């Protein structure tokens, strides 16, 4: 054995090293080599490279360091005051295109003060040192809103985005994530989920697609593109200007989006991955999308367009991108996304990619333990080059190890150089190095070390055809000391959490040599796991025996999440041991749905076809958004309220403790007589591809009036528009209508030729597209809500093959207004001036009974802002009242639905307006010139006895209202029945709903809330539960594939008929079996004691074969049920024998059976995290007990026998009547 004193000076540096923290180099293509430029890094995040090869390396915690000549400089260049928690921190770094002369460096990071928010700043590099930042040189260019001001999540720690890039024109693209506030992503007046394009001084670029300085500078003016979730990385091709954004997806897809052109909207949160452009014509498809089956996060990207083309020609001009979870870098052709190849594999969580001027690739490998959490000192910057004759180079030296007697040890090294590389490990036990037989890999594993191994040195020799490299020697120290034993005391094993809970963790560690370890030798870390990856939650922290944290209520919305609490103990010898405890959530389901089928409800901003059962962690906040209208099988329907009484379409819910349905209620309205498009004046001279448009005839030829009767697929229409592609026809509706309907198609007059695409724009936004239609296409019907639309534009384009024979028809095109009866009209005016006939005057007085039969007025005195301009001849438009900041106007009205028309504008001055009527938005920041006016009509619902107008966040005196006309909707509209028939509102249609329906049969619910009415089976909301409601329940029950119910059996079930079909048969046994032990699902509670147990089995057995009148009688009923551990067959001894059991007894032949529905599946469902671990076993044991009484031959009153059957391993959930 070597003299221990020889190694005494080195002993303190030894450590117990976890193998997963050490990563080999990636696997690169033949002819390429990879070398490690910088290692031992903690959370490197991004970088940029100067023309001379100097690398500016950014870390999440705000550090900036420099790599020169492929060596990391020892002194940091700068430290930003950054908040680096979660995914916050320094995210973007970019050199100015004129860096050589101005020395500017731009950064995007989470500023910690005055409170956390993201910021774009400019730093200046010291031209004397060339590798440090001038102190005090930071210039703040753009501050995003404080996190605390966001509407959904005021403390976001994920989805920051953060990459910044100079575009070819010298502007800066700032990629901003949704910050877990995806309700703002599609709002151009908010910065989240956008690319903001700014000048180098931080001001918005003047040619941004939505820039309009005339109405003041807002976030809209900064927007270049939108619809992004977490645009973490991307690049601009220096050769072509092509701009790609890598958007990290949610649960299914990763995207590369082409943002080269202005105004692109990539669809988040409505879409993710590729989508049907016909369904979402307003969005832009991703350039490339791949599923999470391939990888979970796209975290880096760069175009290969360096000054020197080092890589082979097949890589030049291509786009390289990192797959974080898969550990790969792939390469895709920007001109052909189908050309998509893997470049390198086995990388240690690759991130940012950059190409140096000499054509070398540099990338960051964050390196980590299991799941990808950033480890201490696990990050690297790696370099990939193309060369054919490079000798080996050791890039990762084997490390010294300290191990206890009997423990394993593993030395790891990696090398770069031309492949193939061969490895040979050597050992020196005091007599010089000698080869270890069979040790020819990059890792040397020793299964069990002994004291005599202590002091041995190990190294590896790497060889290729161009040379040899030998690693440093690594020392193995073996000690009789044993590693410490950490113990997590809290949370307890099996503990669960809900969002908002405070999780307390505590623990200790014992060591055989040191005794109980002090807090300084304990290190805690908490990671938040999601599916197969994780997010850091609490960083490694020492010096504590425990602490606590609060589970955010605004967090990841998926259900497959959990916290892993790590405790690492280190003893005085340097030995370490880690233990961990997982804490799983309590999970439930919530079900967004509607009272009519076909409604798509947004969940956290993403549209979901309803009903849909969504699992989630209890108490996590979710956002639901019901559309204002929907086209369904009932036609056009309008939102009324949520079943639980919530009036707003957009709402936030806390994921409920119990499975719960959230039902959006819709109603229909009666419409007045149609107004035909051909009878309305046009907004402007229309465009038409051949001759003029024709009114009420087909397009014909080039002379006006030469058309034929409009005819589509043989049907002739008396009204409509005949056009020829390309055609554009616009109408100024000014909010006067609520519905537009038209049949569309290629007119029969040119059959079989012609191909076109129809589309409809509402105030410039596409709201309908037909897809390609030919002369042979079926006629389509457009049915659109146009409430509040000022201008409607009808467009027909050619089908892509020229416009020959493209005669298109808007057949029977017509507009409707909701049928309504005038109630009251109010003119807003200066006191004392003439009041228009038929109007009440409002001159700004505070709300009060005006003595004219009406109570109305302002929240505060507004007489100071009443005006009469004496400009416009229409007195209604010549007068107005300004809204004071934050003040409302109200009028007393009975609760109900009203068609409300409002007019805004100022006859004397330019103006800017925001107006909401009873929570329904009419205009937002609508600019108008002097003597320009807008009006519109919308249906609103009064629920508190007052109709309320407000100007939202508009500045004082901005909004100016002229007049108001209020009409009562005729008939109040018709609330549609609850077609899903989910009586107990748990999101599932099952026998629990049937029991609830039966309990409410015949009850008077007219005084109950709508939710309470549904709870007793009143599905049509008429105030009682009757046959009409049964028809709804029965129809849905059958539509979902269930076996028929019997209404008589539902209302008055016979004993043992648990499936409520009127017959006691094996289907009832399945109901009993599935619900055994339940105190909530009681369809099989045959004795009514509030629990499904063995006694209820006896009830079923004793009544087997019974039926209600008109149901099938017993006759000879054959069944097979599954007692445990044997199978008992119910047989009729009178039937002929077909087989014998093990005892030689005859058994009847069981006829082929007809499969029947098993109403309950819960018994065999996977156990939830929140379910007691022993519950399933207890239930199975109880079933054994229930069947135990039948373990011998037994004959019931009917003469049928229950007998053991051998050799049968499955139940037969089936039967047959003979």
C-alpha cells in the first residue's frame, strides 16, 4: 500500500461523485470532431461570438463571462442585477452589428428591481480590455410590465422566452414568452407571447405592422409577430435575412416558426403544431413542427452561413436546432422542411447554438442529473469542427474518487479527435501503469473496491490513426468510513398536495463515524417534475434542517406533475449520499361543456371541443372562455350565462376538489325579416374579375344585367350577388345587424368549369373561408354572427388555376337583426337644448329617479362634460357627454335580454373611444375624426336590474356618447336544453345521473336556480322534471353507446335491477361489482343502507331473473359471474349437459352471448394519486368475502344453481335469453 501521507494534500479535494453529473461528448458524424471549450459551468444559457472568435457567455443568474482562444477567462466580465429564479434571469445576449466601432452589447434579462420584470438593456464593452463591461454603462432600452400587474399569473417563473436578434435592417427582435398569462397572447395591446421589434434605442420600429404613432405609442406599435408560447431561441440568417423562431410547446408539439415577414400570428394558445388552415385562417402555420414523442423542448437554433464554409456543402445554408430532452442537434433545409436530418446525438441537454466566422459550431450543453435540472458545475461549451486528420485530445479528465469499502467506483473520460477512437485504461498500484484487461471503453467501472485499492492511480490512453493522448491520472481513495444516511422526515411518505398548500420539508442525517450531521452538511433542493422533464423550483440550499414552500395556484396546468424534494448529506470524509421524496398532487377532473353540442370552449386560451374531461391539480387556476356565439346543429346560438350563475364568458376557476362540469348556456333569438345584401348600398365601388357584379342574377358576361337566375346545384335563388373572381364587395353595417347568412358556390351556368375560394372579413379580420370550391362542390352555407361589425367584406378568389369560368354566387345573401321591441331611448346632451323626439334627455346628472317614469344617470356628476357642438344637423349626433375616468352610467330596467344601440363620436373634435355595455365590449380605443360617428347594436343581458355603460380603462373624457336606444328582445330568447344530460354535473354520464333524475321526478323546481334544476333532472329548464327531460336523458344515454334504460325501472326499480333496464340479470351484477364498497355511486345499493356491499349482492342473487311487466321474463337465463377465487356459473339443470366439471358433474352448454354495456368502469380504472394505496386491495378482499358464501353448490328459489366451474379464468359479462 502506498504511503497515505503522499496523498494527504489531495484528500480534501476528493468527493463522492454522482455518475449522472458526468457526461460524455456527443456522437458527431464521420469527419467531425467535438471538443470541450469550457466545462464545470452552472446554468449557462446563451452566447454570441465576435468576428475574431471571442465568445460572450451569459448565465441565467446574470453573470457574463468571456471565452478567448477557446479558454474561459477567470474573471467575469459583468454581473447584472437579475432575478434568476425558475426560468427567469438573463436569457438573451447579442452583439451590435457595429460592435467593432461602438462596443455595444445588448442583453434581455429579468430585472430584480424595483420588482421583477423583464428588460432590454445595452452595455458597453471596455475597448481597452476588450473582455470586460464598462461599470455603469447599462442603458435601459425597454422595460416590460411588472409581473405583479399580469391578469392571470402575477408571479410567473416560466415561459420567459428571451432570445434577442439583430435583423438585417439593424432593428432588434425581442422574443417574449407568455409568462403563463396566455390570455394576453392574442391581444396586440399586450407584449406577452410576441416578437417586439425595436430600434437600437428601444423605440418601436416605425414600419412595424401595427405601428400608428397618431394614437399614442402602446405595445401594439412594438409588435412584429404574435401567437407564441415560449420563444426561447431562434436565429436570423446573415446571408438571406430569414428569421426563424423556436417556440417551446406545451403538451404535444415543438415549433420552428418563420417570422421573416411582418404580422405573422402563430396561433398560440388557440393552436399548437400544424392545424387546419380552413378552421383558423387568421393564423400562420409553423415552418416545421415535431411531436413530443420525438423531443420535449426546442432550445437552440442557428443558420449555417459563416464567413468561411468549413462544413461540407450539404450543411451550408441549413438551419441547425437543439432538442433538449432528446440530446440531439438536427439540421433542416430552410427551403424544404421535409429535408430534416439528425446531426449529432448524445449531447448533455443542448441549448444555444452559434457559428463562428471560421465555420466552427459552438453550443451550450447545460448538463444535468435525471430530468434536465441544471446541475452545479455540469454545464459546458462545446465546439464542433469538420476535419479529417485530428489526433486524440482528452477533453474530460477522469476525476479523483473517494469510496467506501465494498462500494462501486467508476472513472469516466472523453476524448475528441478523428474517429474511430480506441480507449485503454491503465492502473498504477505503485509499480507503474499497466493495461487493465478488457477496460477499453470511455468508462472504467469497478464493482466493489477494497482497502488495498486505496491510493491506486487510473488513467486512460486514447488512440486513433493520427496519434495518442493520455489522460491525467485519477486517484482512488478507499476508506473504512461509511457514507452518511440522510432521512427525510417531512413530508411523510405518500403525502399529497393541492395548489396553495404549504409543503414543509425537514430531515436529518446520521453518519457512523460523525454521528448526527449539522445543518451545514445538509443540502436541500426541490424540483418540479412535469411528465418526462422538470423545472427547477428551489435551488440547492445548505445550512438548514428544513424549510417550507407554497405551491403556486398559477402554475403548470397539467396533471402529470409532482415535486421531488432532494436531501444530500456530506460527512467529514467528503462522502455524500442523496435521498429524495416525491410529493404527488390531488387530481380531479373538470369538464367544460355547453348545453348544446358543437360549442368549442377555450381552456387556458386553447379551444376544446366539448364536452371534454380535463384532469388537473386541485386548486390550480384555469381560465375558461365561452364564445359569444356558436354555429351548432341548432343554428346560430348565443351565450347566455354559465349554469352556476357566472355571467361573464371569460372566467377563472380553481380546479375543483370533486369532478365538476362547467356548463356554458346558450340560447337562440328570434330574428326579424331579412334584409338582402342585394338591396343594401355598397360601401365602395366593388372589385370584380369580369364585368360588373350582378344583383339577384349570376355574373353573366361583361355587360351589366346579362346574368342568369342564380343557380347552385340545380337550386334557383331569387336573391343574391353574382360575381367573378377576383371579387370584393363591402358593406358598411355600422353594427346594425346581428347575423349574416348566405349559400355559396360556383354557379351552374359554366358547368363543369370554375374553381374559387370564398372568404368573409369582419372589420378587416377573416371570419370565414370556404376552402377550394369547384362547380361540382356541394353548396355551402355561411352563417355568421356580425354583432358589432362596422364593415363586412365578401371576397371571392380564384382557385389557384386562373379565373376562367370562376362565376361565383352569394346566393340568398341576407342580414338579420334580433327581433326586439323599443323600450326607451336616451340622448346625451347639454341641459336646455332641444331633445330629439322620442328620446329622454341626459345632461350628466347623478343617477336618480328623474320623475319621468325612469331612473337613470351617472355614478358621479357629469354636467361639466355635456356638450352641444352646433355642427351636425342631426341633434342626436351634435350632442354628447364625455365619460369621466372610471365612472359608469346606468338606467333601471327589468332583468332580461335587450338589443342596445349606442352611438359614439364628436361633431367638433377628433376623439378616441372605449365603450362597454353591460360588460359587452362595443369599441376599444376607436379613433374617429371630427364629425365622424359609429353606432352598433348588440344583445346584452341585464341581471341586476340596471343596464350599465362604462368606458373601461379609457382616459378621462376620452369616450363620448351621443345616444342610446334600448329594445327588449322579443320572447327573451329561448334557452336551449342541456343535451349532455349530466344531472349530477360531474362530467360523466352514468347511473349516478339516472338516480339523481329519478329523485327529482315530478318535483317543482320553478323557484330554483338553473344549476339546482339540472341537479334534479330538469334538463329543459322549464321548472319540473318530466317526460320531456326523460327524452333528453334517454337520447344521450343511447347516443353514448349504453344499453337501453326503462323509464319505469328508473322511477320504480325492482329489487336487484341495478342497471335500471327492467330485468334482474348479469348486467346488474356488473354494476354491483364495479361499485362495490362505494358510498357515493349507489345504483347497486339494493338494501338502501347507503353502501354497496355483500348484502346487495344477495339482493341481486335472490331476484335474478325478475322483471317488470313487459320486460323479458326469466325463462332460462344463462349467465356467468366471477367469484374469487372460483367462477360460479348460473345454470338450469333442466338443460342438456354439455361438459363436466372436475368432480364429474354435468354443466349446460353456455350459448354465445350478446355483449352488454358495463355502466361503471371505476373498479378497473387506474388508481389515482389521491386514492388510498390500500383501497383497491380492500375492495378486492371484500369481493372475496361477498362471494365466500357461494363457495358451495347452492340453489336459489327459481331452481337455478350456482356451481363452481373449473378452468375458466375470466368473467362473462354477457347473457342470452332463450
